């Protein structure tokens, strides 16, 4: 069973700050997803990674397969980035996603 | 806008009742997964369907069952509801099997069991 841990659990920052959210997992994976969940509950997929780095706008996701670690970075943070960010992994040959408990990000204007 | 719609968005049931939640996926998305998210926790995998067959199941009792239809819609059925079944139920679809493709989530169905 894969254990997925995220840090920090809660993060409050001022608008414009550079944000980093971390995710560690215990067992080798086939893919890692970064997801964003707003207060209403809907989840949006931000990235799917199996190696290296991806960038989309102000969001950057990296993964280090050897260290079993991924980071999500937000540059020039904005209040609309306030949400819960969840990392989830899939294992080889296993259909289910294992989720972390999420990081609640609040960006203050 | 993910192209995945769930219904109903909110509902209230009492213990012992049965509930059916529905999910409509994008055309061509052969894989749909259902998740239960209790308040303040991360989602938990219930099961996945691929081309109308169950393709993996999490640690949920048999009273949680599902169906996937050829028109890319699916259902989650829960019998003999318990108070602990109160949660947000999310479906996610993907054009790929085994969750190795991008995921598209619905807005969820919030179930309250009294």
C-alpha cells in the first residue's frame, strides 16, 4: 500500500509570494497527479507526471522518482489560487488512486 | 469546465435507505472512477469501471455497487445507508485505463445521511 504525505497541511501567504507544496510517497509509482479542490468540492486536474517537470502558466510541478518526492510551485501567487491542493499517485498494475490529505493554501491580498 | 457532470449535487437520506448517484463523462472516456471524500479528508477510492466492467475496487463493502453504460454515463449505488456514508462523492473519468492519463472530475454529489 502506498502512503502519500503532503506538507505543509496549511499554508497562508501574501499575494505575490512564491509557494511550494511537497508530496512524498512510499512505493514506486506509475504516475503522480496534482489536483486543485475549491471550497465547493469540485476537483480540477493540474498535472500528471511520471518524470521530470511540467509547467502551466504560473504553476510548475516537479518529480524526483529516486527520492519518491514531488513538488508543486506557484509563482506570483494570487488570492484566486486559494484552494486545497492534493497529490495522488497510482501504482504499477493498480487501478486506484491513493490521495494525500491535501494542503490548504490561503493567499491574502 | 471538465465535461463531467454529476447529479444530484446535494441530497439528504435517512439511515437504511438506498441512493443512486449519477455521473456523465466525456465522449470517449472509457474509464470512470468513484471516490468518497469525508469532511476534512482526502478522497478514498471506491471502484473503477473500464468499458462497462469493474476494473478495481477499494476497501468498501458490497453495498456500494456501480454500473457503467455504453453512453459514457455511470452510477454509484449505495444500499442500507449508514450515518458514516455522509460524504462528497466524486466521479472522475479518463480516456485511458489504469489512471495513467489525465483525470476529469465532476463537481461531486454531497450526500447527508440522517
